C-alpha cells in the first residue's frame, strides 16, 4: 500500500513552470485519496485559464509513475481557485484588468470583449465594464443597445446597479446610461464620478476577473481609476503603426509612474497583418511588422500575442456577436491564447506578494 507521504514526495518534484516552485510547496495538491489500486487527488491551479494545465497534469502522472508506482491507476482532478493580486480586493472582485491603448480605434474594445469571453469560457467568473465615456461600444458589440440595468438596495440601504448578463458575462457600459444620439460633453469631475459609480456602486457579486475597457489616452479617468481601485494590471493594445506605438509608449509610461504603479501585464498587437481569403498563406504587413513585439521588448514588458486584421472580426463587432463565440473562426484561438497569457501573468504577480 502506498502512502500519502510518498505521493507528496513525488509531486514535490513537479514544478509549476510560471511560479517556479513545486506543486506541494504551492499547496496545489489537495484531497489525496488512496484506494486499492487507485490514487486520486486534486491539482488546484491559480486560474482555470491556465495554458499549462495539460502539461502539469502530464508531469504529475510521470512523477507518480517514476517515484511511486507504475501500476497504479491515477485519477487527477484539475481544478482551480483564482487568487487575487491585491491584498485589498474591491468587494468580491479578485482581479481587475484594465484594457488600455494610447490611441482610439486600435481595437481596444474588441480585445477587451474577446478577452473577457475567453476567460469566462474557461469557467472563470468574469465581468466586463465599458468605461470608455468618449465612445462606449460594448452595447453594439454585444447586441444590447437600449439595455437599462436594474438597481437593487443593499441591506445597508445603498442603491446598487445590477450589471446585465450576456454570453456568460456580467456586463455594464456607461453607454447604458447615456443617449447614443446625444453626446455628452463630459467635464472632469462628472466623468470621474460616473466612473466611480460604475466601479463602486455596482453589484458585481463574486468575480475572478473584471475586464475594463478604458477610454483611449492617458487622462484624468486613468489616474482616478488607478488610484481609487486595486488594479491588478493593464493590457496595452496597439497596432503596428508608428502613431499608435508612440501613444502606447505614453500609456505604458503613465501606468508605471510613481503613485500609479499599475503592473503592465503585456502588449497585444492588433491588426498585425492581413491575409486575404483567396491567398490564405500570404501575410501582408500593411501597418509595419512586429511593432508591438519591439515595443514590448524595449519597454521590458511581456508580449501577449498578435491578432491579424480579419474582416469577420469587424463584422462580428457590428453584429453584436463577438468572434470568440463563433466556433468556426480560427482567429478565436489567438484571443484564447492571449487570455491564457493574461491569466498566467496575473498568477505570477499574485504569487510574488
Ligand atoms: N483584428 C481586427 N480585424 C478587423 N477589424 C478589427 C480588428 N480589431 C478591431 N477591428 C475593428 O476596428 C474597429 C475599431 O475597433 P475597436 O475595438 O472599437 O477599437 P477601440 O476600442 O480601440 O476604439 C471596429 O470596427 C472593430 O470591429
Ligand atoms: Mg472602444
């Protein structure tokens, strides 16, 4: 009969590749059960979006076979408990991710939507907040124009906004509270208080990830959000064009300023290249090549991945059915890979503190 100690000793040889410690030290091995001819245990990952899930499971099987027994049936339950990067969470929200860009029109909202959907698809409880007061676009991208969120009273007698639910996400947009035909000239204090309501006066419930589609640029709103809430990190979206890259550098610089200190989770290069349908093997770098990759290298921040310029992405946004939900679209995988990388970076940050 094998013992629990033998199992722990074996799994103590399996390293979590991102966190650089073994699974036992990280307290990731739980509920070990030893039955006749059979061994069961849970591996509790730090995110359901972990891209290394398969790799870790395989390493556990190898370790058992090598250090314990080759003849035992091994039943591993891969589960997760998302950890928070910030000691002071915002109510029940474990991680707040800002999706930001220097310039407008680079695909920030498209990345934010598909990133949130990709995280939700892995089983993480996810919310998406459209904080772009200058051009809220999530109501159209999710086909929920005209939605009017309800409000509830807390036991303390406070009114809270209830996000709407769509495609498995909790969704809230500043656009739900404004008339799309009547642009509001937002003044500083008004904009700041609107943003604070979206964050703080909303009944988000328990969330593993809240993805925030930020306004473009580097302004008051960014500073307010960064200083008022425990932000886990920012994802910077850029196209390979010079103008976009120059503004993206400013964005990175702002988040890294003293007193702001929002970790940069990485750079997404959007519209990286174009592949015409009739020439599927050609890549046209119409906006220049590898600009986002070089930007991340020169600023010493992770490169999260690239998304090609694809007509179906634009169509999906216009039709209110984000591309990630379309099972036939190969490009969805690019967003899923980025979501995995983001979740990984967050786990690394959370484990550092
Ligand atoms: N990779 C892409 N390929 C094709 N069209 C895209 C891509 N990313 C974004 N778009 C389209 O470009 C426009 C601007 O994108 P959006 O996400 O609204 O940018 P932002 O939020 O930065 O202003 C939208 O019409 C969107 O559908
Ligand atoms: Mg936008």
